[in-house]
């Protein structure tokens, strides 16, 4: 039973009810993955990427990610995009990275949305397009993705793809910091030195409203 094998692999992976044992997790993931279970294929890719329970092997990670990605598994698509982005187990290819990120991003995967924003910002694998970068950052930011929140703040800070707005920049940096992103702290405090006290307090107010509304009312 492939689902039970995958779930048992997860128990060994995380040490739930059994001692943590990556090799045993891999054994169960492999049995499920060979039956076509996409979660198991994706998880097996992660273990090969990190060398946990198996020797590290980027090419094997790519193989298992691809099997899951081609069946529409958003996390595997994101991870396969990362492999192309960094040239792990495949030649570096930004356009191919973008292709896989987009498939995952359109399913709502926030890491893929954030990564796609970066590619549009830098013009890697796609023509540079700040407005598209903002669009993808915003989709991830409004789902609570802290790095995308920092990056969206940066777009407002510099007026890339949006009208420059330091209040909204401070707001997104502040929210990102609250969600644990260290660059958010640094950027917020740096930007605050260039703002009036009134503007800072306005930014703090919209940050409160944004988080209280679960990112539905963010001053835009």
C-alpha cells in the first residue's frame, strides 16, 4: 500500500513514534515511489539532495523530483526548479528553472512564487519585468512567505514595478521581520532612519491591519 509506505517513511523521517532513521525512511519511500506515489518520490529526492539515509547524489535527486514533478507535484516542481537554478545534477538553466517554478507557482506554492519573482527581477530565464516580479512576490507575501515580504518591501523601497512608497516598504519589511526574516529587520531599521516619526507610525499601523486581516487589508 503505497500511501501507508509513504506515511511510514514520514514517521521514520521525523522520529514520530519510532527513533528517527533516515535509512529506514528511504527504504519505505522507495517502495512507495516505485509504485508512482508522488509524495514519496519528492521525499526521496530530498533525501538524495541532502545525503540523508543515502549517499548524497544530485542526479538521483533530480530523477526522483522529475518523476513527481511530471505528475504535477508542486513541491517537487519547485525543487526541480531549484536544481536547474543552481546547476545541481543538471546543467544550470534559468529558463528551465522558470518553467518548473511557474508550474508550481500557479498551484500556489509560495517558494516557487517567490523564486519566480527573483527571476523576473533579475531577468534570468525570462525578460526582466519588475511588474511581474511584484505580482509573484505579492502572491507569496500575502500567503505569509517572509522572504517574499522582504522582497516586496524592496520593490516599494526602490520604486521597482510600483510607485515608490516608503510606508508600504516599511510595512512589508516590518511584517517580514515579525515572521522571522532577518533581512526584514535590517531593511526596516535602515529605512526608518530616512522616515519621519509620523510616517513610521503610519507604517506600523498598516502592518498591524495587514496581519490582523490575514493579508487582506495591506494598505494597497
